[in-house]
C-alpha cells in the first residue's frame, strides 16, 4: 500500500526533526509491545509444558512442540531486543545529506524510514515503510540525495526530503 502525495512542498510532504523523533518513539513503542506479546506467549508455552507433566516418552510430541515454540519465541524476543537497541541509538537530531541508517526519506509517493525491519506501519495518518539496511529496498535508496530519482519494483520515486 502506497501513499499518493503531490510533488510539491506542502505541509503534508514536508517533515521536520520533531516528526522523525515521534516516528522513532512510535517504532520503539511498537517494539516494546511486541516484546511484551512475545514474553506472554513464551510464558504460556512454558505453562502448558509444565501442566502437561513429565514427558511420557522420549518422543513426546506435545511437550517437544511446546519446547520448539518456546525456542522460536526466544529467537523472536532476541531480535526484538536488538531492534530496540538499534532504534534507541538513532540520532533523530541529525539531518542526512544522503540515505543511510536512521534516515527518513520523503518521496513524491511514499515515506521510507531506514531503521529496523518492521515493515509498513500507519503513523500520523501516513503509511511509512520501516526497514533495515539488510533488504533490497535499501540498496535502491543507499546514498541517494535530495532531488534524486530511484526505481523500486518498476516505479520511479523522487526524493523530496531527507531527515
């Protein structure tokens, strides 16, 4: 889903450092909520395994399933904690000359935030793509500057502002 914006410097497309700070704080809150959800799910998996009792045999399917679920959630928890550290390290007082980690990219059609792999979020009535430097979208944007055009999925975008 993309947000269609006119190619001009209206108040809808021009953003400032305060907007970026609110976006970073929103992403941090999003990750904190994910952290809480994952911790609750891990606790539930542990409780179910404990309530089930001792393993019936070496190949006890239900107990093994709960252990696998807990291990998967543990990896998700670890990644969420890494995301939180990365988000908290972003200097939202810094404006960017070219696209790099921590840059908010305002284009004629969409908003892109190079931070962590969250995906599309709805923030202040705008759709913002939040992604890490490890994805192909970043390669299309890397080191681009104001006014430059880049192509993504066969569609051209003009960079209006870097924050």
